């Protein structure tokens, strides 16, 4: 059984395949963003996907070396909400529909968010059927309760997403977009003093105040860039743990799976683990493979494989 997965997000075009032994192949390409820009308009991103997806599909088929496909699974929208919609996902959905019809195989649909969670779950060591899932990216900052295949939203951001904060700060410093890896490199050479306080409201967080303060630092050149970057990562780690602690208080669940492009940062993972241990928060934290933390179709392909083998087509 081999299932092809397709995901066309605001950041990445990706095609992957999954089978009995997990992910068979994964091919990704970032959307082209000009220096100084903070992303693409939806129309520009759709056009970029249309240009990139055929090459990635060819790469995946090459990796499969003639192995036949039994189904195609695609992320058709960002999340499970009935009104969840972004034009970028229509590019992948259209390509998946045509390809499935041409190959005469089933077409399965899922969401971008579920793909993130499923990719992180693979080889994470998490065995609990009921757990918290933190999705941290440029377009999402949410804590979910996963109970089997059921998903419910517990909390998240009230303004900026964590990835937006990192990207905006990085671009303001002159770094390329997406800025995460470049800002992380700076942060590793800096020192944080927790100058950015965590802003919480119930089980939700705010990042806009921190953005305004860091932008002020940048304009006034009040501290080295490496220290500003370290402060941003420190704030993100502390906010993550506050979100998870609030979700645990509400649900009684201590197992937490952390995923999303922001969580591909090894520095952020280390900070979260260190603070959790130092403050004796008692959260049991799990991470997927870093290569599958960012936007990818691997989780989408795995969801398709699961549904085909469980007969839930």
C-alpha cells in the first residue's frame, strides 16, 4: 500500500509518499520570497505552487521507482473549522483531483493542521491516545486536545502567531524570509534576560506587545541583534509552556506533542525542555523529527495511509 500526500501551504510546496514502513520520500520547495518581504500574497503563492508542484510530483514518482500508487491524500484547507479556507490549498487540491482521476485511485482529503500533528507523531515516542498538540507556525499558534482522531481547540494566540513574530523581527533585522533559521543562529550567540514578559489571557496568549518592544529596540539600536534574537526565542519558549500548562489545567492531560515550523528550531526545543525541567512543570514533552516539523506533505501521506489501511476511505 502506497499513498501520495500533497500539501500547498503559504510557505512550501510539498509532495511525499507513505507506506507500511512510514515515510517513503518527501520532497519540498519553499515559495520564492523577495529579500525584505514578509511573505507572498495568496494569488502569488497559488501561482508559485502551480509552477512548483509538477517538478516535485516527478521527484516523488522517481523516488518510488515505478511503485504504483493506491491513493492520493491532500490537505484541502488549513484546519478542521467549517469556515477554514485559504486559496493556496486549492492549488494542491486541484492537482490531487486530476491526478487521482487519471490514475483511477481514491482521493482523500485532510487538513494542513492534522498533517502537522501526524508528521510529528511519527517516531515521537508518544503512545497516549489522548494528548495535547501544540501547533506553532507562521500562520498558527494553537493548543489542541487530541483524543483518537477527534480534535478540539483549547487555546492559542489572540493576535500575532509565534512564527509571525519571529519573521517580522528577522526581516526588520535584514534577514531573509522565512527568518526562523537565521534568527535562531543569531540567538545562539546571544544571551536572554527575560526582558519580554509572557502575555496571557486565560488560556490564550499575545505576541503583539513583544513585537512592538523589539521593533523599538531595533530602531534605537539599544542592544546587540544576537541578544534581541535570544530574547525572542526565550519569550516563545516561556509562552509555549504557559499555553500547555493552561491546557493541562483544563483537561488534566500532561502529554504534549509539539509541532509546526517554529518547533523545527533545536534551540527552541532545548529551551522548552530546560524550562520545563527547571520549573518542575511536570509536562511530558514529545517532538517529531525536525525535518518533518515544518510544512510538509509527509503527515498528509501518513494520514492517507492510515485511512486506507483502516478502511476509512
